[in-house]
C-alpha cells in the first residue's frame, strides 16, 4: 500500500508505503526513510497515525486510482466535534456539501467540495447556531438546511438564505425532486419549492420517547407520491398523497425511529432505530410488514444510492454495502480517521463520509 499526500498551498508532497512490517516515508520526492515493526498490524497503525498528522497540517490525499473500498480522498476540515456532521451530495456529480463550526460557534461555514478536496464555494452563516441536517434540491439549486430545528433554504445562485419555518421543538427534513417535507406548527408540511405552494399538510402529535426525546421522523418517496412518518414509537404511517389512502405499519415500541429512506423503486422503507435497538429495519410496502429475512447488526448511519441501488451502513469502524436487487452484502471496508460515528452520502461514483474526527472522505465503490 502506497499513498501520496499533497500540500497544494506550499507545493509539498509526502508519501508513505507499507510492505508487511516495513514502512517507507519520503518528502518532496526525496530519499526514503525506512522503519521496521514487529508485525504488520503495528505498521498499519503507524501509517494511519502519520497520515492523520499530515492531514491535520493541511495535506490532502487524492487517489483517483483507488481500488474498491479504498479512499479516493481524505481532507481534514477541522476538529471540535459538535455531534452533527451534515453531508449532502450534489446530484449526478462527485461534489458534495459539508459544514463546519468555526471556533466557539463564531460562525458556521458550508463548503461545496469536489472530488479532489478543493473547496469550490464557501458559504458563511451567522454564529451561535448549528446545522443539524442538510438536503440538496437540484431542481431548484437550493440547499435546504435544518438549523436548530428551523428549516431554511440556501440559494446557490446568490447565497441568500430563505427561512421556511420558525424554530420548533422538533424537526424533520426530506427532499424529492422539487418537493420538500418538514415540520411546522404541529403539522407535517409537503411543500413545492418550484411554485412556493403547500401541497399537503398533516397534523401530528409527537410522542416523547422515554420522556426525553421527541419521536418525529418523516420522508418522501422518490416519486414524491408517498410520505412515511413516525410520530409514535409503535407505528409508522404511510400516506399516498395522490389517493389520500393511509396505511399503518406496526413497529417495535422499544426503539425510537431516527431516520428513514425509501428504496429506489419505492417498494421498501428502511428505518434506523435508536436506544431500544440500533438496527436498520426494512418494511415491505406491498404487505405493510417487516421483511423477516432482512437483518443488520447495530448501525450508526446509512445511505442509499438511487441509481446504482446500493445501501451503505456504518457500524464500529466499518462500512458494509448491500445490493438492493438481491438484498445481499457485496463489500465491507474499514473507515479511516473515525472515532465512533460518521455521516454517509453517495455521490455519483463514490461514497462520501464525514467523520467525528473532522475528516471528509470519498471511498471507491468499484
């Protein structure tokens, strides 16, 4: 394994290569230095430590020839873990958005990053607030933001921020085409961003899970016809906004649903659970029942690639990919420069990862 990192500002390079229990390093194409270890595991840890040290100094790893499961990109954007790592891909490209809190919440910056780790654009938001989630609406060229439980839209054209909701005690955010879904004044609101009109509203009462966390999670299907939501821990409601028919799916009351996503063909609904269970559940929307043959270990995050029909799940330092045609795993690989958690988002060709160490990466899929 050999990797080369580049400091583009100072025009420097640094390379590291591991062969068994031997590690070679060199700077700016100079003479290599060799270091031996008792076993390959120790050598691999040294490679990770030294690579991370260079990343924190401003070096960037860019390896477009990376094999499946290997990093195409590593870039450190800053420490100071807040518990949230917002990440959103720009449709049909390998660019993606991520945000970073500067200093002691002095301001928050949103970066549009390309697959070489270059910040194509930087947007600044006022301080003393926190972006919890982000979703990109390609049809309207708007980045929707969940900022401290109020929803706003950042125009990529002029950089202006439009507020859609006031600050609420709970929030949810989903985008499909030109349609967005959020929570406002005790109701789930389906909003057409193209015409700036409300398409559908549904009043919901949100249960307090364990007396401490508001149960509210909702998502739109890929064709914008269906809405799935969970406001009570024991059930998921599916609403067909064309026919106004509703169906209820029974679920485990012991777990709180924190995230949802439809499969690319809208036949399945995946839900991420917390607390009582940390698994990724799968429901068949033809039968409105759980898929008994589907089982994953506890997970921290997941993402779905709509065009390639892939599912990625993260847990305990590893990512596992599933083919949604067969529902079988196809590949697993380790995430680098992560402590416990990370956010996932598929770009056109890669899997983007934002870790709690402050590292944004792209991993090759094939």
